[in-house]
């Protein structure tokens, strides 16, 4: 299973209502026509429009890859302990 190491500024994690605007800003920078809504009942952030739909649950990441947004669950993110030392 591939793992991602998100770089600063090119990834945002949905941690709850306090991170909705940060995640939305990143997604709309690369897909400006998308609308979004947040459901506090289940903590899900949804982006939609132009035939595209992204759902982020708490802990999920929105990551830019080749100028496209991909949604990655936390289980696919490398921890700092897994990164190679430099």
C-alpha cells in the first residue's frame, strides 16, 4: 500500500470544524469551481461540482498531487518515525 508524505502548504488535514476553512482554501485553490459544505453531525466535509465529489471524514487529508486534489485516509500517511533520516 503506498504511503504519502505531505509537504507543507500542499496538504491539509480535516481535524474538525476548526480546520474546515484551511482545507477548503487548499481545495479551492486547485479546483476553484467546487462548492463545499460541512456536516457537524458526522464531521464530514464535502466538495462538489463539475462532476466531482470529494468527501473528507475527520482525520482525512486533502493532498495536492499533479495539481489535482486527492483524499487520503490517515492510515496511508507516513508518520515521522517512518521517514528516512537525512
